[in-house]
C-alpha cells in the first residue's frame, strides 16, 4: 500500500485511544468547565455556547476507549476506560446540579427541552458518530473529524440536562435526558467496537467476540433502541397531526385569528379571536375534521372575543407582555418600537376619544410575530369605532406590523 494514503492503521488508533484515557486532574478540570459552559448555554438558550461546550468536553474519549477495548478484548483497557468514564460522569453531574441549583433561572429553556425527546434519529447519529470517531482516531491528523463528531453526538448537553432535572427534582427530565445520554454512550461504544473488529486489528486481539457476548450486545442494542422507536413514532404522528391541523385552520377558519392550538388527549383546543361561532358552526367544523385525517379528535373552541370586542384579561394572557411608555427606553426589537410608535400616534390622533391603548405581540413559538392592538374608547366616542379601527389598521400597515385591531369595554 502507498505511504501517502490515509489508511486505517492499528498502531495509530491504539495510540490515540490510549492517550485519551489519562486519569489527570487537568482532564477533570476541563470537563468541569465544559459542563458549566454547557449549563450556561442551556440556561440562556444559546446554541453557540452549547456547541462550544461540546467541542472542549473530553467525555467521548473513555466511551471510545471502552468500545475499542471490547473490540480487541483488552480487559485492562476496558477497566481503565470505564473507571475514567464513571469519574467523568460524576464530575459532570455534580457540576451541572450545582450550577442549576444556584442559577436564578429555573424555567426549562428550549435547549433543555430539546434534550428530553430522544428518538431513533439519536441512535443513528450516535452510531455513525462512533464510526466517524474511530476513523478519525486512525488518522495521524484527524482534522475536523473529531470536533464534528463531538458536536454531532452531543454528550455533554443531555448530561447537563440530567443535572438540571436533579436540581429541580424533575424526574421525567432526569429519565428522558439520561436515556438520551445512554443512547449516545452505548451506540458510540458499539460502533467503535464493530469498526475495531472490521478493521481486523489482529495485532491487538487474539480472537473474535464469543457468541454469548454477541447475543448480549445485540439484545442490549434492541432493548435500548425500542423506546427511541416509540418516541420517534409518536413524534412523527404529532408532526403529521399538527400539519393537518394547520391546513384545517387555514382552509376552514379564514376569518378567525388562532392565538393558540393544541392537540392532546383526543381533543383539539383552539383559542381564537374574531367573529363569534355558534354551536351549529362548531359542530359543522367538527364534522370536517375527518377530511384532514383528524376525525378521531373532538374540536373545542375558546373564543376570546365577541366581534371586535376583547377583554383586557384575555389580551394580557395571550401576549408576551404589555408594552408601555416605561419600557420604551429599554426596548431594542424593531417590532416592539413600532408598536410603541403606533400607540403614541394613535393616542395623539384621537386624544379626546381614546382612553387607553394596549399593544402586544401574541405569545407564539413561530418566528412570525403577530400583534394585537386593543383600544378602549370613551363612552361618548363609541360611534367613531370604525374610523379609529381603519386608522389603526392603516397605521400598522405603514409601520410594517402584522396586527389585528380590537376594542374593549373593560
């Protein structure tokens, strides 16, 4: 074979694997720092910070070491890798639990929630990440392979999420994030072991894995994979139902603004603003669910408004926050500034007719920002409702605001 080819060399793999298994306090210090960085990223919902923590975390080394040790049947190496793995596991969990116990932000961010929904795709990422990891170890210069594997397999974020669950006594988060970490650990090690055998490292192993051990490994892989398959099936069904519900809303409820929609426990709950729906209309819409493969669900409406009228309590419940003059100086989002500008111009145009204007963005997980303008007129000015509404809508268009205009009697 040509020397200039990048070959899978057993001596290079063995050297790289063993170098990564040092029981050094420096190694544990780096892991502690990586865990704290990951916790900050999870806490502040920062993807960039979480990725940075993945890159510097050394916790993948003992996992590859265990897989490699099983592949070459080196008991001493397996014991050393397993000892390092358990110590690093304890260090990371302690760091994460301490951080989240002291952090003033107790709510679970999207980054934390994302680590509590393991599925079959995580199994595939972990397995092929392990394959890429052992290939990277076989190269004298692994380049960007190992950093890429560290990001893709994402070991430290779910472990940090387990620490969050422990600090808040949220056992469902502990179990689900712990399961994701188990998936990553097992299938990275499994892929490493399989690749070690495939590379036929005769100089590092005497015989193949006994049949009994092969059966145990296969059984463990199946048992660990089953929950992820169930989770994936549930996720796919949920995604399909949400897509169908969006089509239903767009096609069947064009005159209503849907503030919130939820599918759970055999029911579809829609929170809407707009024209009042009668019982007959709701029953008719319920019958149409079958056309969208949602016939097994029962439709429920929560109507926040009656025509153009909306209560202040309903407004405050379904917007992110009420914007007022005191927040203007600290507001940096352009849409927020435009809403405040609209509020000021509206009250300036009708100072004797408008007693109060509420503006706010609807609480939504989508990137599209929809807003509500809620106006309270003086009793003597209720006849100007259409004029004020038209002016507010035109003003919103000029300012580039996607908004609905409503009035309140509160």
